C-alpha cells in the first residue's frame, strides 16, 4: 500500500482516501443559473467570501457527466506538481 503524502492536495492522484467521494449536499440552480453552497459545507471546506474556485468537468462519451469545484490555490499547486518534473526535464534535457 502506497502512503499518501500529507502535504499533497486531497485531489492529487494517489493521495485520495478510500471512499473519499461523498455527496455533501444537494443544491438547486435558480432561473439565473446561480446556486448557493450551504454554509456548513463552505465552513468544512474553508471557503470564504472572495475565494476563487475552478469548475472542472469530466466528459464521458462527449458529454459532461461530472463537475467538481477546486480551490484555485490548490489547483495551482497541482499544476506545479504535475509540470515541475516535465519542465525540469525540458530544461536539463
């Protein structure tokens, strides 16, 4: 069993806990396309007014089947984690 990196984002491949996906809440979309994240969920996720979230989609058979919200600062860390080795190889190779 591979040990998870405690500094890695919870969304980093290989760092997910078993059963890590949960339905946290059901939200409705209003006529203007807006939705509200419940306060208890914002509190648990540490989301505050002014925070930026990236909306990430997964496609299956050409249609979006899943949407996820990721804090932008965590997304930036994931991109750096992913591209860091690639960039080092490109510069030194």
